[in-house]
């Protein structure tokens, strides 16, 4: 059993979390590693806004609720621009709070990949984070700009019910 916490970028604090929770359920993206394990999401919150004043508080709280690993949402990498503090936050949570951090939640959708490729705004030290989330099949699956995205999602959800 893995108890997971998810911290998102506060710029997207109205996000419904659909892609992250879909990825947990489907064991896609950064959750692929838990394919043979049970997973419980014990918390979901934001960094609190730049420069991330809620990181310490929320990570400590998640630790109290038994979190094994905290995932930073893919939106931290996919924002415009990507969050500049990812490595600082990760280092702080791992060294000062004592909880492991993984970068990413849902796969990086094709439309996000193309947009950032055009802008060329991905820092070179983030490349390995992107590469871990950029499986081409999953990128297509999570691209909600596709005309058939909602239909495919609906079928997936119906299949799970049956
Ligand atoms: S860019 Fe980073 S520090 Fe700013 S709101 Fe997003 S996650 Fe928080």
C-alpha cells in the first residue's frame, strides 16, 4: 500500500484534479510504478502561491496522515512558465520533513508537449522530469484538446463500472 499526497501549483487552484485522479486510477504517468500496489490518496492541496509558502505546512500535515510519498502535480512542470522552485521544494520536503517526493502525476499531454516545444521554455535541469512523463501513447490519451477525448473517457469510466 502506498499512501500518496498530491501538491499542485497554486496558479491552477481551481483545477478539478481530473487528470491527476484519472492517472492514479489508471496507474498512468508517475503512478505507473504502483501498478501492482494499492494506492490511497490521503491529501491534495496547493503550494499556496508563489513562492510556495504552503509547501512546508501541507507536507508536514500529510506526514501526520501517514503519507509515504508526495507527488508534485504535472502542472508544476507544465505551467507557463514551469515552476522555478521544484528542486528547492523537493529538497526541503525530503531533507527537513523526511518524506520522499516524486515529480509529476498525470502523463504530459501531447498539447502541453507541443506548446512548450514551440516556446522552448523548459529548463535543461527539468528535462529528466519531462522525459519520465512523456510516453507517446499516454500523451495522446491525456490530451483533452482531442475531439474524441470526452467520448473515450466516458467509455473508460463505463468499462470500470461493469
Ligand atoms: S509557480 Fe511554483 S511557487 Fe508559484 S504557484 Fe506554482 S508551484 Fe507554487
